[in-house]
């Protein structure tokens, strides 16, 4: 049982060992980009209204508001690109979370180190179909402890539970 995105596999294949089999390769839920999108929409609407209402009487204010609008649009573009490059990967040996645009970061936890898995779904998560995984290990603080806003989280939870605790699992 696997949940592997072919597009994701092509992007993350460089982080996998030759001896590993990918079990889950997915990105976070689209809810990750809703707030930047809403902020950009409000920013554009506000900037348009201010530019129209103030007009030529306060050109400096209009310039500042338009610069703010450009900033929220740039933030939206940045967050969308970040979203498109972030992947959650589970192999038969490790958990990986890749993220970052300019500086690529890969958080890794061996499956054998996972001692506990929590699966959390909020009310909006139930409605929109996303959840959160919290991984605990016997050691100190891990680089990969929480992965939030994962789409199809119930399906991922079943696959991950099987991999961690089922036949051939780490525990």
C-alpha cells in the first residue's frame, strides 16, 4: 500500500538511498497557500480603493500603498513556490521532509527511532481533508517532529501506521 506522487518522486529521488522504497511522497494540503492568497486579495483591493479614493491629492500615500500591494503579491508568489517545492516522504527506512527555496533543507528521522505517532485532525481539517502527524522518539528533540496540513491524512495515517507498526515495521 503506497501513496506516491510521480511528480514528487521525480523531485525527491535525489534524497533517497538506492536501497529505499518510497511508501509516501506527497506535498502539504493547499490550505497552506490560502492565507497568503487572502492577504494578497485584501491588499490588492485595499490598494485599489486607496488609489481611487485619494487619487492625485496624496501621491506619496498612493505610492506607499502600491508598494505594500507589490510586497503582499511577492509574498504570495514566494509562498506558492515554497509550497510547490515542499515534500513529505516516507520510505521503508526513513521519514523525510524537504523544504526551502534558496536554501534546500531536508529533515530526516529513521523509522526505527519513531516510538510514538500522534494523528491530529481539527474541525477545519475534517471538512477540508487535512491533518497533522506528530512523531516522537526516545532521543532528544528531533529535526522532524511535526508535519502539519497533510492532505488525505487518514489514508496517509493508515499507510504510515502499517509501515511503522505493521508487518515489517520499525517497532
